[in-house]
C-alpha cells in the first residue's frame, strides 16, 4: 500500500479551489484525458456507475452551453443544496441564469452521492467529453495556476490522485 502524500494533496486541493469554475472543469477534464488509459478496469467496475449514470443522462440532454453551467453547478454543489438551482455569484451571469430558468439539474441529488459515486459521475463525464458532453475547446489555454496544478497532479501517484478527487468533488 502506498502512503498518501498529505501535503501535496492538501496543496493541490487548495490550488484547485482557488481556480475559477471554468478552470476547475478544465482541470478535471484534462486529468481524465491524461489518466483514462491507466485506470484499471476492475477499479472502474467497482464504481457505482448506475447511480451516477442517471445524472449523466440528464446532463447529456442539455445544450452544450447548459451542460457547462450544469457541470459548474454540480461542481460547487454540496449536501445542503437540496435540489436548489445554483446561480453564478456574478450578478450579470446570475441574471442570465434566472431569465433562462437555470439548468434544472438536481444539485441535491449530486450532493448526496457518495465519494465513489461522484468519482463515477466525473469518470462518465470525462468519458463523454467532446461527444455527448461539451469538450474542452482545442484552442483553450489553461492559466498559469491551472497549468501548475496540472503539473502537480501529474506528479501524484494514483492513490494521491484519487484522494485529491474525492476532496474536490
């Protein structure tokens, strides 16, 4: 069993939370892209895929722009949201969200998922990036902070990366 590098994980979690929402989503997408081939099939089989699958199916029914908003909503959701529609903290963006009616994705449902089900959810999202889920634009260039975080995450072992993901999801 490999020991967890608590300081590196803690610093990575802190750096992740300092990123803007779009960059957080990009980091998650790039982590998936970087590690998809290295995830053992038995690890994927042990995830509660069907629990997360229904929520993924709801996301897939949205337009690409709404998918982006919904994923951001879910990323910032927690157990106390009770299916509220999350609004952007920026007033002009929140007004747009209110006038378009929000994304109608149950954030409380996501917030109540176990850590393993959240991993399964983001795994399924990552698996569908660029097909049925909006992808990262080819010309997107992550900020310096996001790039530094990605480099840190690349240096983590698998257990540390899973610990990081469980803490940020």
